[in-house]
C-alpha cells in the first residue's frame, strides 16, 4: 500500500509503470495527499529538522553530508523536498539550499511553514539547473523510490553537482519489499520475492496509476549509483532507537527492532 497514508478506493496491483505514468501518478498523489501527510507527519518531521526516515535519524547527529560546520556557504539541492523541512535546517546551518519537488501542494506547505527558501517545482528526472550549480545534493525519501529509472535522476544530480560534491539519499530499505507493509506481527513474515522488481501500483477504475513505487534490490541500487557516475562511500541502515515509539505506515518499533526500514546511500561525485 502507499505507505504514507492509508487510502481507500484504488485497486492495488503489481504491473509495469513507465517514467511518464509514474511521474503523473506521483504528482497527483502528492498533490491530493500533501495536506493529510503534513498534518500526520509534520510534528515528527519538525519545521526545521533534517530527518532521514521514520527511525528519526537526524542529520545533526549523523553528519552524512559532512561536518555540520562545513555546510556554511554551500549550495545544496534537496530533491523531493516536500515541505522543505530539511532545507530549512540546512539554511539554519548557513547553507544555501534550493528545495525541489514535483508536487505543487507540497511546496505550498513549504511556503506555509515559512517563506524565504528558493522553491522549485520540477521533476527530479530533468533538473532545471546549469551544470555544476551545487556543492551537495540530498533527498530524504524524495523522488528516488517513485521513479522508474533512478539512473536518470542520479545522472542529473551528477551533472548539477560540482566535482567532490556529495549526493546522499534515503529510500525504503529494499529488504522490506519481501514483507507485508504492516507495522504489526503480520509485517514480520515474508510474503513475496525480494527479487521481483515489478512495481507496486495503485490504479483507478480506468486502470490509470494513481500511486507507484519502484523496487530495486540493494545490488541494483549500488549499480544504479555507479551507473549515474558516483562512488558509493557508505550505506547507512539506521537502527530503531529506544526513544522512538511512533508508527509510520508499516514502520514501527516492533519491526524496526528486527529488520531494517531505511537505507541511506552516501555517494561522491569525483
Ligand atoms: C515521502 S515525501 C519526502 C519529502 C520529505 N523529505 C519528507 O520527509 O517529508 C516524497 C516527496 O517526493 C516528491 N516526489 C515524488 N516523485 C518525484 C519526482 N519524480 N521528482 C521530484 N519530486 C518527487 C513527492 O512530491 C514528495 O513530496
């Protein structure tokens, strides 16, 4: 199911979905569900906090983009920024973030929380920036899980980054594909093949996709990063911390203590 908000109506299935259909579905889904998403998760995300995923790993502690003090003055692109909470934290550190998202409604929430940040409404597969415009790029669950061809995104990020720049992104941990997306004990038994890359699609009565998620195995993700021109320097699997008692869709303390929920890829553009 769409793991961010429970939604009744569309039929859930597994079938191919190309880039155009995936992009259209994502834009529509996030525009329709942004209000509910922000009201459900906004408090956890914080207005000026950089959280990598439902485990609550904070960039302030993890420093995956580099030491906090080194962010000052850097041009940073946040991809799939939603309401731009991470960009707001980056601005607090003295960086110059640009928050990009496909969804107009998500960016309206960014404006609601506070103006002043550059916001760009665009698809991550075609970044509207000149080559070498940024020192860093980041994405907390934005865009990458929803695109049919992540290599296109990675190649675009590579193009707009300056040499030496980091590209750090988080996605649902691939191992979860094999389990039901449920927070309780039913989410602990394998129900499908980890190796089946057929996208998860919710479609309307006319068969049009209204939500799409694309699965890549860990090996696929590594190959995609390399094909996009990057060097992988770390793969972080945050453990569920004792302080975090919240459930977020299929993420929960029960499952989080047993299987990984998030994978964070730390890449460098040489
Ligand atoms: C799970 S939210 C993550 C946003 C934010 N990091 C957060 O944690 O709330 C995913 C975001 O990715 C955006 N997105 C999905 N596909 C995209 C694409 N192809 N290009 C740009 N943004 C996209 C959605 O509009 C949505 O705002």
